[in-house]
């Protein structure tokens, strides 16, 4: 009987704890200090950019900044978010709540290059397409387009 009461109490607390967990954070703060937010549920507002050819969504500080050195965050779009809604949200400001993940991209030389032989390097794999992103939002629970 006691186990059933403990289980019921745990089930009752889970929705409350998940609703409290989101930390509002600015895009700039998230990209400047990603290690502080790694693994945390965050709420961030930024511009959504979508590569329609490969269906890759990312957050940017400004719209229309493809191929720039500006920071970006890969958005692991959930299945409940339709493709039509993702594409319609492109180049708009959005507020997204999800789990933030950061992985420092590093490169380690295993074997130096020699004559007629390329060197061997080990690279940390990131997130998203080809592992090129060092930051991502996953387990998205809220997606709102701001006007």
C-alpha cells in the first residue's frame, strides 16, 4: 500500500517539476556561455532559419545571415511540429523551449602528414547535419512564432 502512495505522489509531482524547469535565457547569453546551460531546459527567442533543401532548422541572432561567422543553434525539430509550420516560420522570430546541449568541437592530431600521405586527425562530432553544430535545442516542448 505504501508503494502505491509513493508512486502516486511521484506521478503528481512530475508535471509540476517539468513546468518549473525552463530557464529564460537570451540568445547572446546562450551562445557566449553554452557550458553554463548544457543539459538544462531553456527558453530562448531568436530568428529561425530553415535550409529547405535539407530541412535543417537553426536559431540565429539576425535573419538572412547564411554563411556567416555569427553563432547559431541547431534545432532538433520534434515530430509534432509539422514541416509546413517549420517552413512557414522561417525568417521569423520564434520562442522555443527545449533541452540545450553543447559539445565543444575539438580537433586532435593523431598522425602528422608525410610526403604523399595525409595526416590523420580525430574530430569531435557535433549535432545536426554532418555533426557541424556545437549547440542544439532538443526535446522541444514549446514552439511559438512571434510577430
